[in-house]
């Protein structure tokens, strides 16, 4: 994978976390930079760990699927991209009014949200296990992109609202589909 592809994967993986952060920022009472950085760090660390777990799972199975690994990466990236686009097009469910500010934005609430938005990064890790890529670099880029996007999303939440967050998720889905198609094209043209 080229450095640009790795950066695009990092960006794409962080868009769903960005969408969640914009929503959280819009719900928070005047979020401050330390609050946004804390949330960004929580999301970034979780998002950096999950592709490594996926990569380890994929490496364990790699000897059995080497002949069609590029198809696996293509299908996983395409499916995740489509899922992100569909999620971005769905209207957001309203949160209950009875929960308090602290419980909605505490460590465990942020960690659970971070894990929920990082499932796609684990699937990316599985797909990357079949490619010649250094997973540590990819995981670091994904984590840093997520930390940056979540921090910005929370700070911009009041201004942008949920609509921009959903659009970011759609863009991330399109990027994943393009990367999947590029991987498939590169492998199929290298065979001939």
C-alpha cells in the first residue's frame, strides 16, 4: 500500500468516529478542548488497537486464502464502505432525555462508542493481513487520524450538527470502496 492509501484508510476509518464525535459535541454543554482531547485519545487508542487484532486474525488464516486474498480485501472494504454509506444516509435516533451529561460523556460511554465505531477497523485489519503492509504503521495512522477527527468533531459539534457528521461517514464509505477497487485492480493487472 502506498502512503497515500494508508492515509486514506486512516481518514476513512475515522469518519464514523468523527460522526459520533460531532453528535457528542452537539449534545455536550459547551465542550472544552481538554474534553475533546480526552475523547479523541480514547477513540484513537481503541481505533489503533482493533486493526491489529483483525490483522492477527487474518494472518492466522492467510496460508489458506493466499490465492484469493485480493478478493477478500475488495469484498471487506466494499462491504464496509457500503455499510458506512447506508449508516450515513439513515436518520439518527434520538437519545433519551433522562440520561445525564456526565453519564453520556464519561470514560465508559466514550470507550463503548469508540469500540462500536472501530469494528470496521478490525475488519480492515483482517483484509490488510493478506497484503504487503506494515500493520503498525497503518494502526498508528488510523489512531492518529481518529484522535484528530474526534477532537475536531467534538469541538465543531455545536457548529456542524449531526448533518455534517453523517456526510463525513458517507465520504469515508466511498473512500473505502475506491481503495478496495484499487487493490483488486492492482492485483488483477499484476497477474497478467
